[in-house]
C-alpha cells in the first residue's frame, strides 16, 4: 500500500503531534508518587539486629551530653538514632586536629599576642569588626564627597537605603604590626644565605581570598618581615583576618620562630621601627668600654620640672636601653635588626656585656639626656649597636608616640681602641663636661675612680688659683668702671674653666690612628713589647694646620719636607703636655685630638687684660690647637661636650652637626688648648 504523500505543512504538523505525545507520556511516567523517599522509619528496639560493629561502640554515659551537642551541632537529633555523625566516640585530637589548627585566634585592640610557629606552618588570627572604632579615617573625604553629591542632586543610596557616605564614614583604620622574638639558627660556621623571615598576610571577610593564604587563591595584602619586623595598615568596616606563615627551612638552618603580633585602632603601630632617626651619639671609646649619650629627652629646662622628670624616669624607669653585638661573620641579632623583643632576647642571652644607664644634665642647657656606659667589650673589635625605647614610656619623639611594643632606632657601628693607653672617664666634679678617653696605662685599667680623682683634683687646684686671681679684679663695680661692656667676670671664669679642663685633661686616641689632625705624644716611650714607635712618617706640623689666610708658606714647606730626625728631642712630641700625666699615669705612646683654637680666642676676649692671656701665633699654634672642620663632617678638634657622629650617611654631616650644636650641646663652649 502506498503511503499518502504529505505536503510540507502536513509533515510539520505530524512531527509536532508526535513530539507532543512523547512529552505527555514522559510527564506521566515521572510523577512523584513513583519515587522512593529516604526517610527514617521508627523501628522497635526488639526488632533491631545487633552487629559486630555496633557492639564495639560503648553506650553513651547518662551524664554525658548527646553526641550532636558535644560536637557543637545545633540540630536536635534522636540520641538513639542508628547514624552517629562525626564519629564522636573516636579521639577528637585525631579527627578535629586540622579544624582546631585552622581556627583563627582572636586579637584584642592594643593587646599583644605571643605565638610559636614551626617551619612550613601558618598561624591565623581574626580581629572582629565590633572592636573597630567609630572614628572615620576617611571622614573629611567622605563629607566632601557627600556635599558634592548633595549640590549635584545625586544619591548614592543602595537597595537598603544606606548611603555610600555612611559606609565610608563607618570605616576605621587598623595598624597591624609583628615582631620576631626568636628565629632559626645556622648549623654551619659560614653563613651565606639570608636569615629566613616570616610573612604577614591580611584580608577581610568580604575579600575573595582563601581562608588560609596560598598561591592557588587570589592574592591578599601581605608584608614580608624585614629584620624581624612587619607592619600593615588598612581601613575597613569588616572582620579582618591575619595570618603569619613560616617558610620551609633550607639546609644549614634549624629551629623555629616565636613572634608577637598586635592590632591597634587608635594609637598607631604597636611595634615601631625608626629608620630615619639616629637619636644617639658616641662620646668616646677605649679598649673595653664605650660611652654614649642620647639627644634631649625633654624640651623644657626648668630645674624643678627637670628634677621631677628625672626622679620619675631614673633606675628601672629609664625609657631607653642600648644593645650591642660584635660584628662577626654570624651574630644573633642578624635578621632581628628591627625587632625590639628580638634584640632584647638575644642581648640578654648571648652577650657578656654590661650597660650602666643614667640620666644626666651636664651636657648643654640643663636638659636631661640618657647616658650609657657599655662595658666588657673586646679590644679593637667592631660592634653594631641599637638604641631602643621601651613600650612603657609613652614618649613622643618627632611626632611619633611609642606604644607597648617599643621602638627600635636606626642601627650604628663603632670600633673599640687597640690598646690600654686611652681610658674613658666621666662624672668629674670640677670639669663636669669632660667625658671622653684620656691618657692612661694598664696600671689604671681597673681603677676608673682613681683616674677620675687624679684629673679632677688637678683641675680643682688650678681653678682655685685662678679664682683667687680673678678676685683681684673689680667685677662688681659700676658698668662704666668694668673692664668690658660686652663680657664680665662670670664669662671669664666659664671660658677659663672650659679651656683649663681641655688643657689638663687631653683627649686620647690610639697610636695606630692615622688622621692627620692628631698630635703624637710620648714617642720616646716604648710599647709593651719594648719597641719604640716609628716616627719617620711624621711631619713637624700637622698638614691641616696651614689651611686659611694665616698660613705660613715657609712653615708649610718645612712640614712637607719634615724635621723627622729631631722629633724625638722635641718636647711637643716626646712627652705629655702636663708633666704630672707622665710621672703619675705613665702612659705609653698615644695621639691627642687637639682642642679647638676658638676657646683660646674666647678667654682673650672674656678675661681682663691684666691676667695676660694670649694665643700663640701660627705656625706654633698648630702644636697646641686644632681647627674645626668647616664642613662639619668630622670631629677634628676637641671641645667640652664633643661627640662622634655615628650617622652612616656622612654626606649629611653638616646638618647633623648643626642639630647637635643646637639641640644636644647648645650651651657647651668650644674648648681649646693653651701652650704650656
């Protein structure tokens, strides 16, 4: 039978009808009543057949909470149910260990949390948004934008009616900081790899970042620890998550890390590092000790206020500390140069040094300054030092307030002297501004008190005689009868005292020091091994003494060619300036940092002419006086309160020395030596 031939329209109708029928059949076949539901059907206990696995599970104690409650579930399930979720009867230390490790520790505002972390591990923390301050760090910007929108008639409200301005104002700034207190140590003598550092990660609850930082997820805010210190700041109104990750250790390293972490919403960073401020000067050093002094600790010099401030901060309340480490191939401070707790921990545990700390007002304007005498150093050893401000002081320096985690200042380096010919003294009663290395000998090495008494008694004797001479001058007469309308007897006595202390108490340097402005002394005295110092390279006059308009060309030529054959017979070279130094102290060969010549000019200007003061003329002045560096880059002559600039960048020496003269030692008079 031949099938009827359908037109195109009839073919489409037939296909549509067949498809419709198939859809109806499928819908009827998959009605809900044809499916089976997974429902829990109550079963009488006597019907249940016990199995070997069920018998091995002990019954729950009547006093013990239900399984689901012990596991922290909120759903109320039947305790007698056949299915026991999470296998609660097994040891939770095995099943839940991973969950506990990933659970973040909660941080509190301005509260430091100490932690331990092993290599290739992560510690996570959370700072909840309910601790965020109400003050907006973007308030001014938000208000400005809000006013602009209002003038333009625009609205930034979202679906809930909350404006974008309100959202911005609700944000608060967070300061996150961390310090490494202990780190892995090398197992080899030669350390070539840098110290492994931790990494700080930060993200918020709205970030599309992984719960734990990893390279597979979207990057989050991070800061690699530098010198044991890391910080991060952000503005947010959400929960903040923080993680600290430890790297895997490479060959040659062993151990783990301990660190401190803190978050602050209103006080800046809890842990602080200041890479722009030195805040300390080296007064002088000898073979086993070094004296340091800080900048001014206050900006007031009222005697009553200063005395009260010192009384509150002396002893254990001293706000500053100093830590020193030898500059060896490996030092325990490496990798912790910016960490307060790290430096303190390593200094207390790995050093045999002692530091005597005090507060003094003897250096300029009566302002309090911290003074540190570091003892127990090694001879001719290079050291790295750190000045730190502890977290209990709440001191504000250069506009920054130090919080509980302390503050570490820029590091500095120095080298101790090579022999015992020079010894640091300070704390004299008459010459109060003397604080530097003076000529000494091994006989006085452990007798600082005796050495101080020798020099101070000598100065007291000369000052007593001078005061008797000055008393012969009519100092308290009418102004028209005084010897000067610009200076008086008080100025004369002060200038003379500064000059006298510099003359009687020379500033000592090692014989091995090779600066051209140093003056050799005791060149006929043998060293400890019996040899005499070589003087063939010495010139009769220091070469830098002929700079300027008062130079003498003939003397300069003689200085170049030298009178070296006769140096050992000249008094200026073969003995100390004061004979009592040689007879009582008996130092070996040493070099002097000559006092600055301007103090000689000061006593001539300040004192009555009848006292007969006069300064030697060039070129003989070069044997008694030094001249200041016109650029202020280095200390070329000595004066009361003179200190050594420890700033690494010597190019800023002029500005640095200017700050010293105006802030630290503004009231100190320039010292000079008179020819004896």
